[in-house]
């Protein structure tokens, strides 16, 4: 089976490497030639356009920043839709708006091209070690057919419903992650301001009810002042915008999400849009004039 992979960024590059490790043959496409060259060294070939890539592939995976990027790759002038074989399968593993997934599914279906929306969670570390969580929307039989491909990049692959359900699930995930990081930042700032070691507070609470995967991933980054992006604030803003837009479409109120969105927007204004989302701590540090560190 030949897999086409579009998007070799922070997440896409290690994901594609894990597909090669699993024995799949890959053709790749990225805006950065150095990323393509890194995959070429592992045996992948390259294509000039999504259309050309699709013509060589049984399954096409996209891992791109947002809805417009995926729409261009799939439906644009040189998009997948113009080169894919009848019966080809697209697995969009980007985190985008659910409505966009449904619209692209309808357009691709006109050319007998199937689509799963399959966003991932876990960030760069889990992309590297192949333990991502994948939440998938689309036809269940198609999900079953593609399960092994997705499982080669993940420890958890769950079918959550019809097309668009994967991205609804991812939006829920991103709301929880954002609110967890904000709560962690608020708590560690409180400890620091009160004169108690934030590192000892973290060690004391991580085994209790306040403990979480988010806490263990992000508290050490804040304490080490390491805001190298595993997941950029700019991208989390995009996800929260999609969550809020979706909430407005369906009449669901997300007041805590809206509050954290404003914090992230403030950090972007301060020049931290490309920092890891653990830099939410910096918002609280600016308010309280302290630094959370070991």
C-alpha cells in the first residue's frame, strides 16, 4: 500500500517516520525541502503537488495547520481531488472546523474519494514515540479498513461517530487542555506568590486528584522556563476559535473557553504566539509580577 503524506511539520514529520517504521511506502509533500529530504533519507519519495501525490497513493494523509490549508490541499487547483484514483481514501489528521470536514467530505464523495476526519492529541513527544490519541469521524467500515494505518502512529484510535465527529471530539479535547494549563498556571502562580516552592507543590499534588497528563507534561516546562513549542499558542488559538465558532452555531455556551482565549490573545500580543501553550503561565506571571521557576 502506498501512502501519501501532506504536511511534515512538528507533528507530521514524526508521524510519517512512524509509518515508514511500520513498513508503509510513502510519498511526501511539504513546503520545506529540508523536511522532505529528511524523509527521502528514510526511503520516502516526494511529489510536487497534492494532485501528483494523490495519483501515486492509495491513502492520502493530511496534517496541516487549519481548515483553509486542508481545503487547498484537497480541493484546490492542484488538489488531491484532481489526481486521486476512484476509491482512494483521505485521512485528514489536522485539527480543523467540523463543518469544513463535512463540506470537504461532500465534495470528495462526488469523485468517489472517501474521507475520515481523524485529528490527533498528544503533541510532539507522543508523535515521536507513536503514542498519539486519534479521534475519528466517518464511515465505520472505512475506519476499520484504515485502523492499522492510524494505529501505527498512535496508542489509541477511537471511532467517535459520523464525519465531523472526530473534530468535535478534538475541540472538546482542546478545551480541556487549555483550561487545565490555565488552572495549573493559576495555582503555581498562587504558590509562588505565597512563598511556597512551585516545584514542591507540583510534586505534592501530581499523585492526587489534581494530577493529570497535562500537569505532568506542562508543569516541568514552566518550572524550567522551557517554552519551546510542542504545541504553539497560535495553533491553540485556532482550535479555541473553532470551538467557539462551533458553540455559537449549535447554541452551546463556553464561558471558560472564551476567558482562556482572551489570555492566549494577550500572550500573542506580547509576542508569544509561537511559544508553547504552557506559556499561559506567563499571563499570570505578568499579572502578579512573579516568575514560576525551580
